[in-house]
C-alpha cells in the first residue's frame, strides 16, 4: 500500500513459549497500526510501527469524556495453513456505526481492511498455532484534542493492536456461572448500548466486581427501564433453549448487535431450529427453569466464542442449567463456528476471509 509506511522493530520479542497459558489480552505482538485524523486534513499519516506507548495531551478528550470506540475480531491459523479472519467486514461496518453515534469521523472501510491485512502479514508469526488459540485484533479510535470543552474533538487516533490469545474465560468451554444484575443497568434505548464505546464497559465494572465477589463469572443485564427483560451478558450476547425454541433477546437499541450472535442465528436457522429474536423476561426464564423447560443457555462473542452457561443467580434464586454441563446445541454451535473459523468444516455462507 503506498499510503501506508512501515517501520519494523529492531528488537523483536520472543513469542509465547507455552500457548496453553496465553489467556486473553495479556501479550501484544511486535507491531501496531496508527492513523491520525485532524480537521481539514482528514485521516492521514498511516503507519505500522513497533508496539510502543503513545503520547497524549493531559486534556485529550478521551481521558475526560470517554469519546472512544473499539472493535474485537480475530485472525486464525486454519488447518490448511491459510491465515483467516471471520466476517471482518462486519466489524468495520459496526465501527462505522459507532463512529456516527459517538461523533467520530468515519474512515474508509476498504482502507481499514487493507491496512489490517498488511499489519497481520507483518506480525503473522504471532498468530498462535495451538487448538483454540487465535490472534485477537483490537481496532480502536480515541479523541485526542487538547481541549476541556464537552464537544466532539478535532483530532483522533485510529490504532490496531494484536494480542495472541486463548480462552477468554478461565473456564474454557466449561459452563460459566452468571449473575443476573437486579440493580445496576448497562444501557437504555436511545443511549449507547448498541455501539462499542468504552464508556459502556467503564460503567459495567462495579456490577462485574460485585458478581465476581460472589463467585460469578459475568453479569447478565436486564433492560434499563423495567429491569425485567433480558438484554445481554458483559462481553457476549445470550441465547436460551426453552422447549424446542431457541430464544435470543431482540435488538432494541440497548444491546450490542454481536457478529457471533448474527452468525449463530443464521447457522441455527440453516440447521432447521426454531430461532426467535424476541423479548424474554427474567420471570419467563425462571418459570422455564423451574418447570424443566429451560434446556440450555449460552453466550456468544468474538472473545468468548460460544460459552455455555451452567448456573444463573437472580436474587435469592439460583438455577442450574442442564445439570451444569454443556448442552447439545451449544456444543454443535461451538464445533461448527470454530470449525468454519479454523477451516475444518464447510463454510456454507462464505464467512471466512483468507489473508493473501
Ligand atoms: N455484547 C457485548 C457487550 C460485547 O462486548 C461483545 C463482544 O464484542 C458481544 C456482545 C459480542 O459481539 P461479537 O459477537 O460481535 O464479538
Ligand atoms: C470481544 O468479544 O471482542 C469483546 O470486545 C469483548 C470484550 C469487551 C473483551
């Protein structure tokens, strides 16, 4: 690409020796991508540089008013030796939507894709090789203007960093325990719940911390108005198998439209399951659990992949799902989604993007 400069590191780091201990988001590759924006000039000065700290003015708007957005995607080493991504154009579309909601200037999506591919080629040896591992890709944009007024900034930075990762949860594919949050809320319609902005996650930390103190892995959020309808989990969308219906909350504006969610709905429908995107109250879910009609529960997300839920706590009630074991549908979805991502099974929808 002639509008992208490349400065390679003179001190490459050692790759992780034991890929079984990668965890999530702890190690970073040798390089990153950086593109600047300033009013009048637009997006410019794109470069791949060694992974290093960045300079910011203390008044940079992102530090005070959280004008920032991000994405999460992965690069996989497929069984045929190719390097792949999963529906990456969906992530750049969602980033553009986040730009519009957060008053951040949009970038050319083709440029984002091409520059990401260049970065991945530079750091391709950082894509881990072991089963269940991948290179987590974090594109993000922050507002950098040296100004304390509450106003969209004139200067921004777009960056992409890469992190070789394993399972997001320590549980791996073992079912996680989820705490249904009765008090704090994550988002309301008209707010920023449906975009990927840092502020959504900052305000979720308190509930997450309290859930962890009680031995739960993540929070299941209820709607912000009635605190009655199920929305999503901290870092994933959520599905419940009730009798022969697979239910996931409909996208109302306060839920992140997950790319794994969308893919799961498409795959499950393709296999002939009855899938409903509808409102689901916590009371209906509890009733289904008590009467033995709640067969399975699982979350979906880029980092979390397909994560079975083995236990839910709501107030004083604790209910176990499928005896705390992974269910048949969750397992089938996990096997097929990861099968497509790693090129092990047929890709009926053409979701794999092969890096050439
Ligand atoms: N919901 C939230 C709040 C998330 O942070 C994520 C992760 O990106 C998801 C859902 C799942 O989205 P996706 O499948 O696009 O990764
Ligand atoms: C992802 O799954 O990519 C996410 O962004 C989840 C996360 C906040 C770690």
